[in-house]
């Protein structure tokens, strides 16, 4: 009877581990493919044949890694570190779960092979569907993460020996801790970008108070905290818009050309106000001069649109006074 009960318990624990693995794969897909994109919008673009988002490709090994190391050396530690370590950590669970749940991947070479295939699929989809940067260095870092995950599995495997229940219990506990930490980091660092952080959240009260003060004319605005910013829309929601900031080069004839770096993106999140003005620039001549302007609304915001924002900068945060939407841009 005890063996039967242990067998049932083992099956239940294994099912739970499979469910955790599926949830992880969904999260991995969100992080890799839809970090800057709305799934619904991507599907609509595919059906309409409008695959015109941003994408880039790097096939030179270590090229991007060297760039991020330079970024770290220039003082932008968080950005460089997160890009390198993030690609490692996000694939570590894959290297753990594959040998844990599938007999054919018990050996490291098979785990690495499957991890390589999955990473290449993700990178290819990013390029094919205009979802970001396809980079061989991401594959290298992903494989490093999978290798670390496999090493961690071997530690658990050696500790538990043939006691599967202990392996499953440890996997569930470790996964719960991992999801808790990842969830906290996602909300705290990537929350607005992923659309899971709102200005109404209690930890964002400072932003909410500033917005309320701006909308009630309780904040004195001077030229010191007013400026312009340009960029391509990466994501947006009811409270904010996240852009990949572009550099505007002014030519001798006065025409501005926006240059976007899609490999090392400079992401900025700008909070929207109820008083934010929306303007559409519809037509440009061959010199890039505007021919027609008309009023717009928040509904005119779309991923990949190039926009010019008139902003307030207060206490390190950006707030939109006006958003000028470019429906056609000479680059």
C-alpha cells in the first residue's frame, strides 16, 4: 500500500514539475519574443502582411558581448550587466528541466543540443517577425545558461540519488523561489515595458503624485525641465509609452534624420497625462518637410511608430506634454 501511495505521489509531483516547465516556456517566450511587442498586434501584423517592426542581425561571435562590456566600462553597469547576465539566467532553467523531465536529455550533449535548437528558433523568429535583434552572442550566452542549469541539475541529482520524490520536491521549491525573484525583478525593472506596472500601484505613488500635480497646475514648469525627445514606440499602455530613443542628426539644409540603434537600444519610458496633446504628421515631401498636420488621439499610437515628444522631466521621470506622431519618416 505504501509503495502504491508513493507511486501516486511521485506521479502528482512529476505532473506539477511538467506544469512548472510549461509555465517557464511561456515566460521565456514572452521575455524573448514579446518583451517589446504585443502578441495580439504581432498576430494582426502577420495576418495583414505588415511585418515592418524593428530588427537587426549579428553573426559575428562576441561582437555584442564586447559592446556591452564597453557599456559597463563607460559607467552604464546595470544596462550592460542585465543584457549579458539576463541572457544567461533566462536559459538556465531550460538546462535544468530538460534532463530532469526527459530521459533522452540526461547527457549534457543532448541538453546542449536541444538548448541550441530552441535558442536558434527564438533568434530566427525575432528576425523573421521583426521582433528585435537576432544575435549569435545571445545564442552563446543562452547555451552558457543552459550549461549552468545542467550543472545545477547534476548537483541535485547526486544529492537525491534515486529518490525521485526528493528531486521533485526540491525542483518545486527552487522553482517557487525562482519565480518569486523573477516576478519581483520583472515588475520592478521591466514592469512598465511589459505592461504589468501601473502608475496607480502603491510603489509608484511618487509618479502618481507628480502626474496629479501636473494636471492640476500645481507644479511650476520652466525651460529647465522641458525638452524634446525622439524615438520609435516599443510598447505602450494606458499610463505610459516606452520608446527606443533615437539620435536626430541635423543636416545643413535643416532636415532632421533620425538614426535608431536597434542592437543596443536606449529605452525610455514616458508617462502620459490626461492633458497630453496628440498630433499627427501625415505627409512629408522629399526634403522631409511637413505638408499636413492634424489632431490625433491616444488611439493613433502604434508599436513601431516614430514619435517626437515634448516632455517634462521631474525627479528623474519623464512626462508627455505633447506627442507628435510621424506616419511617414525619411531615414
